[in-house]
C-alpha cells in the first residue's frame, strides 16, 4: 500500500487532467467533423484508439529517468534519421506519394505512420543532450565556446531538416526550426551572437516576402522557384481572388469560423463544406459549431498546458529536463499558433495539425511521447521540484 501511495504521488495529475480535457475536445470536434457525411471511415473510433496507444507510450516513457533518457538520446535520434532516410529510398508500394510528398509508411492493419512526427521528439532529446553535455566542458563561457555550441545545435537540426525537405514537408521543417530556436535561446549562448542572427533571419525573411510580392521573376530566374509555388503566398494575402484554386480551403475556413459567431451553431449543425476538416482544419469545425466561446475555451486549454509545461521546466533542478521542457514547449506552441493562425488567415497554410485535437495517429503518438518526457520529470524528481526548500 505504501509503495502504491508513493507511485500515485509521483504522477502529474494536473497534466493528466489537461490531456483528458484535450482528449474530450478532440473527440467532440472529430465527431462534429464527421456529421457532414463526407467521410466513410469512423475517425472518432480511430482517434480513441490512438489516444489509448498514446497512454501506453506515456506509461513506457515515464519509467525512464534523466540518466536513461540521456543515454538513449542519440540512439533515438539516429533511429529517427534512419526512418527519414528510409522514406526517401523505399519503393512507392511501401511509401506512396500523397499530395506530392513521400512522408508516410503504409503498414497493414495500422494504416499510415509518419516518422517525422516522432523525429520532432527525438530532435528535442538530441538538442537537450547536446546542450547539457556542452556546458560541463566549457565552465568559462567565451564567444568561441558559444559559437561552437551554436554550430553543434545547427548540425543536429539541419541533418533531419534536410531529409524532411526531401519529402518535401515544409510544415515539419518549420517545426524543427522552431524547436531549435526555442532551445537555442535558453542554451546560454550570448546575445552578442544571437541578436545578429535573429536580425539577419528577419531581414532575409522580409526580403524574400518583398521579392515574392514585387519581383517574382527574380526568384524564378535566379533561385529556380516555380510559379505555382507562389500560389500559397498569394492565396494567403488575398484568398478570395483565388477562392476556386489555392485559396479555396482558406475562404471556406474563414466562412465556417465567421458563421459560428459568438456561441456557434451547435454540435452537428455544420453548413460549410470544408475538406480535411477532421485533421488540419479541425479548428474551423470548432469555430463554426461552438463559436467564439468554444474556440476561446480550447485556446485557454492550450495556454494552460503551455503554462504548466513552463512551470515544470522552471521548477526542476535538472538541466537536461529543463531543456526537454523548452523543446516540448517550442513544439506545441508553434503547432498551436501555426494551425490556428492558418485557419483564420493570419499565417500561410502549411498543413500542420492542431496538437491533441486533429485526427492523426502519428501526430498524436508523437505528442503523447513528448508528454511522457514531461511526466517523467515529476515521476523521478518530485522531491527536488516540489519540496518546501525549492
């Protein structure tokens, strides 16, 4: 009985409750997406199954303490790279081309598995290992040591990034960069190095956007950008002029969310046809059926999740765990802002799912694996994190 009590006290029940609410929200939203009759599969039952698998993944990851996670970090990272490389060289009978990308393994009975979703977590572990191993070797910080750390973080990120771009998968590539940037900012690298890099990236981004809008011929001639690739930018900035082509998804999403108004039309009362409404555009379903109130409740849940992850990362005295928390926060935050932003026209459409809400086995298992890392923190370090002395 005493051992059982010790076990129960080491579980992060706040995180359990948040994930439970997100699970309920996901089931309701997917059920709502299916009421239009545009789908023949029962995605609700499948989502419940993947949540059950996710719980099993958490139960496995939570048993690993920081020392064990550090030891397996490079093995997990290498395994993820192997899967990404296998996607490129495998025949189309195993890795079919979908929407112009080779991103999924087709496994009988399980369906499609997307390795890049797991690579996000493996990348977080690899970067956390890199940072935590670097600082003990360089007790006295210098510009040279910070530059060396920055180079190592860049190499660890760019290897899987290059493989994902071969698929190609722009959305996942952006997630990799968001994870690296988030962990780079808390890695202890001097702002004398970071500030010029941030300024240069912002300047390059602004220049590219200017060239896309004002000088597309320059990009076509010198960078080999195809004309159709400008479509996503143009349809993002002026979707209604492209409503029959590249702007169709966005205009329908805006119509669905806007028609929901304050309290929504009610569950099962959708009127706007929207492709992929059960996955990438699940927030549009929530906006139409539950309105501003329902959308705000869901966004509040995500803020609560991010706040709890931040609090966990600040309280733990294990640096490796802190870096893991920052990586997970960066991943979840970018997913939420990008997905919701693209459905309301604030950001371009990239095909990134809404964490824990959108249908998708690989995405959900990857996110639950990340949550397993967070559960591991309290499970193994409760007495250090939550004691009165801390």
